[in-house]
């Protein structure tokens, strides 16, 4: 039986930084409110007048991941791209991304599992590698949120939270006999509960709109911006994340103390602090980036990997747990020997 290991990591943040103070006038918000409630100080957004889209950010992160893994793009057997901010409604962003990376012919798969999308993508890649179907898979999480946010006071509850960015990993195959000491993905654990799909969603444009979906009345009245029941999302996040972390630890006969580093999804610093407190994980074992990047949804975890490596916090041989919760609702965790 084979297992998959992370051969290389890369990330990319667009150069324009929007501090909380830059949003104050636009959204009738304040630096104090945003920092207190979320831990966010700033976020990176693409140039709002440019045509830069999700697949472009994914390319930049992937080039770095390929370089770090010393893998040539032509060695890839598959690309998986997780995003909730696709370039176009269809085809999938992975197809645009694959064309830009210039790796024609190999499968290109979109994952639409929002904040949990990267772990879902990692899990799919892991299954293909475990079965021996593929040897090398690129998994990317990328988002351009900034162009889809309501940046008026009406949209401030969601608008201040999200940033643009991308992160990528190259997964390669390794033999089970080498596993005890070698880096590999120990397990992935995926969940969803679609009864809460409308708690955090973009309602329109929708195929359930009767008549011509782009008539002028519809364009004037429909809500094309993300809507969130923040309190309910928060309540479920602080319940589901500890649950799935314990599930992942139990599967591998590990306890929280044996984990060297926790790299969680970055939706709200208070969520991650609450999760750590519930599981009695010391805060210094939790690596957060939300203060600098905001919530980059599917990109938060691979960006976290890359930033933790750069900060000297994530080193070979460490046991790492990642967990995420988000729209869907979806939640997931993975345990990795780095
Ligand atoms: N600036 C200033 N005031 C604001 C803002 C803002 N940006 N947003 C809301 N407020 C106001 C509200 O209007 C409200 O005012 P009121 O008391 O006069 O009515 C007050 O602040 C409190 O609002 P709440 O919504 O109760 O604030 P809360 O403490 O719940 O924090 C937050 C909101 C940060 C969104 C929180 O609920 C949260 O983090 N939820 C989870 C988010 C999350 O995990 N998302 C999942 C991942 S994202 C994905 O999957 C796509």
C-alpha cells in the first residue's frame, strides 16, 4: 500500500494591502471592531481594476510549490483546485488553471467545499495516490474574494473578513514500508451537513430563478453578495472543529499533546482560540495568519503551511494537524507527519 507525502509547498498573496483603516469609510466599520471580533488587521486584495482572477493566483502559488518540490510540471498526474470564487460559472477553474500551467491532458478537478475545500482536495489526492492510480498531484486552494464582496455598510459583516490569496502543495507517492519515520499524510476526515447551506452562501444568480435569469428586474433586485448568519456559523465551528480533530487523533491513536503544530483554517482568531482552549492545546502550538491575510477560505491552510515553514515553526518530522469549518456546512481534518 502506498501513502502520499508533501513534496513541496508554495503560496502567493497579491501585493495590495488593505488595512482595517482603509475599510473604515467604505463600510462604516472600525479597526477596533474588526480586530476585537476577528483578529484581522489587514488583508491582501488584487488590483480592483485588473482582470486578475483565481486561476492567476493559483498559478503563482503552484509555481513556487513545484519549485520547492523540485518537480517539473510535466511530471504531474493530476491537478485539484479548491475555490469558492471561480473564474467563471463554468467550466471549472481547474481547467483554466491547467491551461495556464500548460499541462494539457491530465485530469483537472474543481473542489467546491469552501473553507474546507483544501482538505477535501488533499483527501481526494491522497486516495488516488494510496490506490497507486497517480504518483504526483498538485493540490491548490485559491480565492479572489475581493471582487465579490459587498463593500458598502450593508455588507460589512462579511466584507471585512475576506482576503485574496493562494496556496499549493505537491503530493508524491511513498511506500508504506518507509512510513514510521517518513513524512506522509496519516489520514483525512471529511464531513458536511447541507441543511445549513443557506447559513453562509451566495444566493444569486441561481438556476432556480424562474424565467430569464438575467432579466433587468432580476439584476436590480437579486442579492449577488455573500450572506452569513455569523453567530450560527461561529457556534457550529467551535463544536465541529474539536469534534473532527478528536476523530482524526483517535483514528491514529494519538493525543493532542503528541501533535507538534496545529494549522487551522483562518475564519476568526476567536474560533481558533476557543478550539484550542476546549482541547487544552497551548496557544503557541497554533499557527495563525489571520491578522495579516484575513480569511482566504480554501487557501488558508496551504498558506499557513508555507508561512509556518518560513517562520521556522514547521519542520520535517513534526506531527501536524489541520482542521477547517465553513460554508456548506462542511468540516474536515487531516493528520500529517511533515
Ligand atoms: N464593523 C462594525 N460593526 C459591525 C460589523 C463591522 N464589520 N459587522 C457587524 N457589526 C455590528 C452588527 O451590526 C452588530 O451591531 P448591533 O449590535 O448594533 O446589531 C454588532 O456589530 C455585533 O454583530 P454580530 O454579528 O453579533 O458580531 P459577532 O460578535 O457575532 O461577530 C463575526 C461577527 C465576526 C462575523 C462572527 O460571527 C464570526 O466570525 N462568525 C464566523 C465566521 C466564519 O467562521 N465563517 C466561516 C468560514 S467562511 C466560509 O466558509 C466561506
